[in-house]
C-alpha cells in the first residue's frame, strides 16, 4: 500500500474511500460505505471552513484521511458502543465526530474554547444529520467545576493535549464510575512518561494505566494511547 503522502486523490473518490476502508481494517475497525461517505462529508466541510477558520494545517486529502480520520478511530475498540463520551478540545471534530459516525449509539459532547470552532462543529453535526451529539463553547477546566457534570462521562478523550498530566486532572472529576480517560498523543518522550507517572502518584489507587503504541496505517509515525481506567 502506498504511503498517504504519495497518493493523489480527491475526498470521496474511490481511492480516498479505499484508503479509509483499508486503514480502518488495519486498526481492526469495520466501516460500511454509508459511514465512509459521512467521513468524506466531514472532510469536505473541514477544508471549506478551513479557508476562513484555522481548523487544520493538513490540507492534502490523503493525509487528512490518515492523520485525522484514521487516527480518530484508532481507540474505537476500547470504547463501549453505548458510552457517553466527552471530547476535550475537539477543534475540527477529532476524534469525537468520526467516533460518533463509527459508533452511532454513542452519546457525544464536543467542547472547545474557540467559539468559531464550535460554530463549525454545530454546522457539521447538522450537515451530517447526526443525533445525540452536541458541541459547547467551554473550557475543560470550567466544565470540571460544574457539579451537574460531575462523574457524568463513561469516556473522556482528547487529541489536543498540551499536557497529559493537566488533562488527567481535569478529566477525573467528570469521569463516571468504571469510566476511562484516553489521551491521544504522538510518540511518548521520557519527559512525558515522567509527567504521567508523577500525576498517577497523586490520584487514588483505583485506576489502572495502559499505554498502547500503534502506527497509523500508511505512515511510519508512532502514536500512543494513554488509557486510564477507573476500576473502583
């Protein structure tokens, strides 16, 4: 299979669809044509809005397929199909919208600190006809202070990680019993590992940590899932 950077194609073309379908299979995920079409519509809206709002620095269709969409569904096998999911710092809708498309029974909330990005997310939700999903203009640390949201979400996930430690601390008050926190990162550095183990020392012993390394289909870059599970 050619690397994504070597493939020239249009979003929604047979080649683009095949790139998504084959890549998903490598991640042990099955996508039917309807779901692939919805991913394509998300990608088209992303590039259209990206002309006026900074949503992504990646504009090549093949790289969008791999770096955004396939990366977003990489954690899917860890997520219960009927879970309530909070996507922190969703930006262009990643990973929350692709996960919702893949698993329609998810209840999804997307949050971002940029009002313009929230406008985009609400537009995509309407354009794709998605249900039981919403987007809110709020910072993660502010929603964590809301007692109504306390221990609400089965899965809290983010690709917009400046600090794994801060993300975990922010997510903990929002996590439901038996819930999981998933931090999506690139290759973990020694500093990342130090910060992660330091943060784990300050929380209860009722959490288990799993570090899952994977490579995106068609790319050589290593990615990591930091998974913290509440086993209380």
